[in-house]
C-alpha cells in the first residue's frame, strides 16, 4: 500500500496495516450481509410476509433510494472524463465512456472490469452495485417460491446453494483474479446469509417473549459474531485465517459473523449505545459515503502531494472526516429529498428516507 509515493507498511504494525488498508472488500461483504438482512426483514414487515411480496412496489422503493444519486454520479463522472481530469479519465484500452455508462446502468460493470481491467477508482466502486442490483432482480422471483406448497424449503435450498457457491466462485471457478473478487456468485453467499438471518430473526421475534429477549445468550451471540469479524479483519496472518482465505471461506465467515451480530442485537431490541452513534450514522449514509468518497481520496491525495506534507495520520483522519461530510451533504440535499419525492408518487409508499 502506497500513498503519494510512500510505502505505509513499514510504519505500522502488521495487524493495523491490514485492518486499515486491506479490508475494503471485507467491508463490501459486510454490506452485502446487512443488505440481505434489511431487505428481507423490511419486506416481511412492509408486505406482511414474503409470500405477499409486491415486486412493483419493491422496485419503486429501490429506484427511489438508489437511482437519483447513481444517475447524478454518472453525470459528474462523465463530465470529469470528458474534461480529462486526472484520476477520473477512463483509459481507452479499458473502455469508452459509453461502454462504462452502459455497464453501470445494466449492472455488469464488475464483468467489464474482469474482461478489461480496473477502471478509475471513482468508477470501480460501482462494481458492488452490479452484484446488489442483480440480487434485487432475482429476489422477487425467490419470494414467489414461497407461494408454492413447498416454497419455504425451496427458498431455503436456493439460499443454501448460493452460500455453498460463494467460496468456490472466489477461489476455484473463475480464472480472472478480478472476477473472483467481484463476481456475482462471489458476493451472493453473504447476501443469502443475510436473508436467512432475517427470516430467523422474524421467526424468533414472533415466538420469544419480551422477557426472554433480554436473556444473556443473545448478547453472547452478538459477541461471537463480533469475534468472527475481528478474526477476519485483524488477524489474517494466523495459519487458520490464511487457510480460510485460500478456500474462500473467510468472506463466508465474515458474513456469518455479521449475521450473528444482527440476530443477537435485533432480537434483544437494542437501539444502540451512545458510543456507536458514529457507526450508526455511517450505516444510514453508507450509500452516499461509498459512492462519493473517492472524490475526497483522489483530490485529497493530489493536495497532499502538492502542499507541504504534514503527518500522514492526520491527513488520513481529515479525509475520513471530509468523506463523511460530503456523504452527509449529498444525503441531505440530493438523496433524501428525491427519495421522499419519488416514494410519495407511488401508491401506498411511505416517505421515510431511511437506509432501505
């Protein structure tokens, strides 16, 4: 890992260096698990059960949440590319601007990168949306299974097949290193685990008394999940973690840990402690921060090179803060107003601009 020409690895302990700079894809895996969980649990509560799933309403809500900022981002990136802005110009051997736009709008930018190579970082972040949107396309069909006689078993079998396929997609099936990292199946095990965790959480919520929800073992379940997250995020040098990585189970373990934390927390009805406020804020605005943070990273790095160079730690902290500020501004003045407007135009939709 180099920043403005400097190697950062010698300056940090190995575990801290890995935690700070090699967890980008792990963060996406956690997001996929959270997405599957929230989409499923919210759909159960919104429609009264997955068997009553309303695909048209679901797609309107998804577009209201995702579409406005995505279209705005693509417009800005197009202008920067045409202007030849450093860090934002797509190399012609990788793709033309129309090809990049088409891939982003048809959910296969991950496939384009696997074929042509990485696009500029501000475009590259859209690979995870390709996986996420493919999940959105197939999810209503999976919910239709629940209307069949053995629909529950079929739904579970499909989810388990995705969980089993994920590690193979990340290690065995794919020849391209980029495709192993960003393939559809490579992310679907985390999403499927999140869906199953939400179904289990809903089942537990309807069968456990309020008093039983406060039992210590639910806190213990969340603690076990947190331990799994830390194992993958901080201690990759352990022989066990290296082995899990080679067979593709590190991502599955990360998603499983995330699900255990969510199950334990939601069943207990925890609203979150004061010290988690920044994390919960980032969770609510994760979409905006994720899509816009590369503007801060690219221009922040250029500024660091051009100005008298201060302490790297302070510069990194400043970029984290500025990324959060930019995400907050975009959420307040773009995403949330347009989300409310688009939802209010749909019959039976709420105007709440929350994460989902």
